[in-house]
C-alpha cells in the first residue's frame, strides 16, 4: 500500500541490510540481534528467577 513503511508492514522481509540500518537508527544493539539465541536464553533465565522470587 502506498505510504506505508515497508519495514513496519513487510510482505516478505528480504532486505536485511535496510532493516539493520533502521534498527541501528532506533538504538537497537544489532550485535544482540545477530546473536539472539544466547540473549533470549539469558532473558528466559532472568524471567524464571523473577518468577521464583515472587512465588517464594
């Protein structure tokens, strides 16, 4: 659709370089994005620890 941001509403994201540039402009640490699995595991561990502290 004309006028819509192609990165906000992608049909199929094929231009990863453009996406990374936009993420950097918005303050995203792209190194974290590139190694997302390790950071996701760390986040899940922190969530589990917070839940456990609330249950106890």
